[in-house]
C-alpha cells in the first residue's frame, strides 16, 4: 500500500518529467487548478497546471479545482510511473478524472 509521502513524491516526479518534456511537447494552452484525491489514504494534494507544467504542488484538497484526479495511492503511483494505462484505468474505474470535456481533450497531450 502506498504512503502519503510516496504519492507526494510521485506528483513531484511528474512535475519534473513535464518540465523536462516541455520543449518537445510544445506549450499546452491550459491554465487550471488541479486536485489529486487519494481515496484509500484519505488525503489530497493540489497544484496548478500551466502551459504543460505542474506547479505549486501542496498538501490539501482544492474543492474548487477545475480538474480533479481521483485514485487509490497505488494506482496513482502506477499511473505516474507509466505502469498503468490511463485509458484502461478510467474505463475500469480505477482512476477518475473530473474536468470540462474540452480540458480533457487538451490533457490528452500530456498523457
């Protein structure tokens, strides 16, 4: 079972990977608040997704976030590590993403 620290570190790893890949991917025209809710640990994180970068990661939920990622800790870590396919995870309800449909289309560029 994943820990809160491992989930936090996974999000920071994702932020670093997005920063390294920013040039190759091009700028993503998206500026949204993001909440990551870890269901089995009863915790959450929030951040800002801006131009393809994940910034200002902090502990705590943001109930007004425009994008919400909801998953168990192990699934979150596997998703970020690339061991869990996001499409299959959503289809099997291991992971849920709540967002405006247009934002979901833009987010596909990150996945």
